[in-house]
């Protein structure tokens, strides 16, 4: 067993060796610019780009012409939100989102506010899910776009985007979904879902960093203003020379996800539940977020400790994420947990992945229990 055991798969996933194998030829012999289609080097690269586009589209059941390459979910979020808000003939200057969205959405909204737009930030219910009635009440005649992530990156809860999208569709409002954490973990059918724009990325699905895509629905002729200019690539929506090797990697990791999701998700859930079963008797641990409407691999725990920093600095055998909500100069409180009203404990996010084993999970349980005891977790923090 290798240490540390990687349990931070919501931050990024390791590259699947099959993805590496698919990418390598496009770093060596097939190095052509896919825009240079006057010779075979460019044509080979161009065909690979289009094959990958079809693979990405297939995972979310979209038309391949609706997939626009970007550098990742952050750029996709910016292109979707700013592009919709600043598009010619936009219906208004009001937008709606959740307080628990990824910073790539929240900071984009803040920038639009600086430019004169108005944004409504909805608080979630205690379990992290948005109330449909409150969402509906926030929609206005001048609302141009609503943005809600499918799976929260911290607590793993799954929003009802079908219902939220239907409310937007009834009112002619564009609906954007950040699905970075969802691909390979949930079935996504954009032929059925009332979603106009969807952000995707490779590195959460065992693909390379630095490559993503934005789904832009053709059926409703969704219009977004370009944010990158300089050559008219991707039908003018996103200029820049395409990174063929990364695009091939995204296509391959999405192909594998579609092929293996039915068997992989139950295995991830079993590993996650095995991890929680080994810890749940500890009364100073509390799960953050709804446990039922949640992706299979996520476990987000509040830990009532007197010493907020001691736990994470002592973890030598596992790699995990933590946000300390105590008074500390080393970390800022999680905006997601603040929105849930959970601000008095250290937070530990444990996310299992494709390459984790039962042996690793069992060791992680033993290691965590030992470190919790060392940190004096038998006493609840006075602020908890």
C-alpha cells in the first residue's frame, strides 16, 4: 500500500493510464495544428478533435455541434455567465444563483455586479438543496440567466436541475449548470433536461487538467458573447489554438466514464459507505449536506475539536481536503458551510475514487480514528 492514500478526488482525479495512452501520440508524431487542414498533420489533429467532441457529447447526450472547447470549468462558467449577460439583445441585467456555488461562478457574478448587473444569491436549505419555491420567486421579467451547479464540489449534494430548469424555461430565462463534479458519477441527458448551458471539465473525471468544454444548446439558438478573441476558433465562441492532446484526453476519459459508470458508481458508494461506517459511531462527527441526494463518493464531515488545526496537520497517511472554520490565520471558513449555518467546526472532505481499494479505506479509518483521539476529539469544542 502506498502512502499517502489519495482521498481528495473532488479536488482532482489521477489520470487514468488509458487516457495517458490515448494522449501520447498527439504529443509526439501527431503534433499538427488542427486548424491547419491543408496538410495531413493538421487533418489528423482535426479528426482527433472532432472525435473527442463526439465522445464528450455522447456522455451528456448532446449534439456534438453543441460542444465548445475551453481550458476548463472556470473558463466555461465565465463564458456562459458573462456571455449570456452581455449578449446582444439580452432580456435584462438580473441574474440568479446560489450562495453555495463554486467560486468560479460566484466571482464571475461579482464581476458582473461591478459592471452594473444585479445578482440574487439564494441561501440553501439546511441540507444544501435549494427550495424550488424560493428559486421561482427570485425569477423576474428582467432575469437573463440562472446558474445552479448540478453537484456541489464541497458537500456533494445533487440539485434538482430538471425542476429548476423547467421554471426557467417557462419564463424564457437561460439556465446554466456547472456539471464539473457530476460527469461519470450521474447520468446526464441534455436531450431531456431543460438546460441551455453546461460547464464540463476533464480533470474531475480521470482526464488531464487544462481542458474543458461548454455545452451551448442549438435548439433554442442560445446566444453568448465571446470572451476570448483572436482567430474565430470554435465557431467564434472561443478563440485560441486547440490543444489536441488535452482534447483527446478529455474525449477518452468521458468515453471511459460512459462505459464504466454503471459499475463504478455502486463501487464508489460502497467504499464511501465503508468509510463512514468506520467513523459514524464517533459522536463528534456530523455529515454536512443531504446524505440521500448526494453523489456516491463524497463524505463531508464537521469535526467538533477544541484544536481546529491539529487534525489536518497530523494526517500523514491520507490526502484529504479541509476547511477550518475556527479562528485561524491558516484557513478561511468555507462559504458553503457558512451558507448552511455550519461555522463552528473543522471540516473534513473525503472523496473516494476509481483507484481506491477496500484495504486503503480500512487503513484510512484506522488512521483517522487514531488522529482524532490524539487531537482530543473526545471533548466537543465549546463553540460547537
